[in-house]
C-alpha cells in the first residue's frame, strides 16, 4: 500500500519543476523511502540505481547497463570494461530534456570508494547542475548519510536544494492501513509498530495485536525478532554496547549516571554512544519543559524514542534466552501484565501531547505556547505543559476504563501552582473514557478548562 506522504511528495514535485535540483532523502530503514521514490518517478524520465556493498567495478558495470538501457548509446555496450564514474555521469547529463537520477543507498558507494562523494561533487558542479537534471540521493544509514552528504565536512555539503528526513507515520495515518476502526486496538498496533510502514504491512495481516506479537515478533523465525540487531549492526561499530545501553534505559535507568553505574563506567564514556542513538532517533533526552537551558540541565533523562524498539527492549530482549529455544510463555506473561496497562498508556500520553501541539497551531487553545513538553520533579509530574511569557497550559492524560473525575482536575491545579510562577493557567484534560457529570458541570461554568474525550480519529 502507498498511504499519505503527501508533504514529502509535494516537496519532490516542487524540486522536479526546477531547472536543476539536488534532493537528499534519508531516514531509518523500513520507513518507505524507496516506495516513495518509486511512486514519484512513475511515468517520469528517470534512471534508478541501487548502490550495494559490491566491489566498485561491479557497480559501475551495473550502472553502465542501466545507462545503456536508458540512452541506447552503443558506446556503453562494452560491459566488460565499464567507463569511469565521471564519463558515465557526463553521458547521462547529455541526454536531452528533463531527467531524474536516483542513487538509492548512496552511503554504500561512499563505503566501497571513500572518494566517491568528491567525485560526485565534481560531476554535479561541472555537468549535472547545468543539464536540467534532478538528482535524488537516498540513504537508510543515517549516521553515514550525515557524514557523507549533509555535514559541513562532506564534499557535497551546500549542494542540496532540499532534504527530506522520512519519519515514521503518525497514528492517524497508520490507522488507514487497517480494515477495522477499533481505536483502542489500533493504538495497540501503533504502540508495537511505531508507525514504521514495513512493520504495519506485517501487522495488518492480523486483527489481534497479541497474535501479531506472538507470530511476528516473538517468533525467532520472523524478521522483526532480530530487527534491532540488524538496525544497530548497520549503523554502529559496537552493537553490544548500544544494545546494552538501550536495555538499561528500558529497565528504568534513565539518567546517564545510572546507566554508567550499571556498566561500572564513567558517565563521560557514554556520551558518544548516547549522541549516536539520539542522531538515529532511537533515543531522546528529555528535560522538564520549564528548564531555561535544556542542554546543560542536570535534570535530563533518556527515553527510548523509537516505539518499536521500546516495545522490543521491554518484552523481547529480557527473554531472549527463552525465545531462542522457542519458549514464549515468560515473554507473553510480561506482555499480558503490563503492555495494555503501562506501555500503551505512555504512547497515549505522547499522542495527547502531539494533539496539544496541533490544537495550538489551529488556534483551538487560548494562546500558542512557545514550547510544549512535560514537567516533573522528585515527587510530581504533569503530562502536558505549554508555556509562554505570561500564560501556561497544563494537561492531564487518563487512559483508563473509568471516566476522569474532579480529583484529576484538583491535582492538576495543585501541581500547576508549583510551576506557574504567576502565569495565567489554562487546563486541558484528555480522557479515553470521558468525564464524570460533576467534572463536566465544573468545566461548563469555567472558561479555563477544556475537556477532550480522546482517541485520535
């Protein structure tokens, strides 16, 4: 299926209308980059080349075959002695009319030939830029795409006319993949797949999330069972260390000192690894939204941002010894105990925060906050906090089978007093199961409360 990606598609179409353009499309594996490209170049004059880890001469030979098919030029017909890259790209640039050159998994060419980014930079500056060509460089290894294409040290730095970081799909779009409309069940699937299109394609074969988990995640013969190993093997040079760090975070060790203590290590030794995990969007560092200097705050905690990895490190990694010998009961028992009561509500809270962003952007809140996040101290926390110079929005999210009652409002008001510092408050309450009549009556009489029975459409 091809669902959504309207914004990314419009960027590609805009770039295509230019006389020349250089687009960098990147993102983690399985997010649908190649599918997006395939749909975009459909019925357009395009040469699509998939780079691999094969020897460079083999790749030049394969590119030359594709170029021969594209141009019909007999100069290219001797595949035993492929031309050099510069000659090949020069011949492509001489083709008349608008054309697209796609190099997918670009980072592999730079791996087999570290000079390739410099070669391509010269080719772009000398030929392709003036030849009515749209170049799309695509890559799924984020750290390598950053170093080889996007960073200041790269020879290709400054050439791009657009860049697209293809992220997982949001909950609303993910729901379009499924034939049913049970919102709570859809949220459970989303809490497992994390909006990764490839994973959703696998999940949509099932109507029950637990059956999906058993057959497609806990099953050692399924690709999702070993997916985190695969992702980290491609992106990092010390898979075991990165796996262990994520596992410690899943185990509740959220501060860098706690993680380091688990390894009997100095916290400074982990900084490099945590930066890589943040660059990959696997892990995020959060601070209370009220912190004025977030990067230097000592209140920072690390959380697993990638939702599939969050699920996997909570329910698969701790039970690998059992799962390797096909004993799934210990993992399944843990899932039955906490998946719906702990993990899904945390994802629900994230969605409520995202909804608050959207509402603010649409003008559905009294003001547009400068930033929205959450707040906590040693004893208290607030799920949603949005602040501006003189106003504050605070919010509570309840994913329970019972309606939210007045106690949630009173507790939110009390905690808001702790952080408002004289700012005028506004309260937004999200509940899966609605609200008691008493709380609804209070909200009707006040203009500083918004009640939302919420599971996204």
